[in-house]
């Protein structure tokens, strides 16, 4: 006999650092675009020491203009809001 009970697990965590990244976005005709709450694993440094951004599977090396760390207070408030009211993707 199998147990078909499923439990919804909140996969959102605020323990990893997240950043607001302004980059030269090739999908927007090379305009400066800010991407919000990007995880640290999508940022890297090239051989010259410049910070680069992995936008998606096709654009893996995008020029970064600025990187600002998102405060832990903001992430905690966002998690509390989503826990209470849900998200648009549910």
C-alpha cells in the first residue's frame, strides 16, 4: 500500500545572499536593466576580475554595471508577506 499524502513545502529561503544586479541586457537591445533578487551563484568573476552575470542558459556571460546586496530585513519581510498572502504563482 502506498501513501499518497503530499505535504506542501515552502522552498523559499532567505539564508542565501541575494543581489539586485544592473547589467547590459542583450535581450533588451543592450540596455541597462536591473534584475531583482538574484542569487549569488549566478554572479562570477572572469579572468580579468570583472563581475559577470549568468542571465539564462543562452546568455551566460553578461556585463555587469552594478551589484547591490539585498538586505536581510527586506528578504525576511518578503518571506513573511508571501507566507501570509501567498504569491501570484500559486
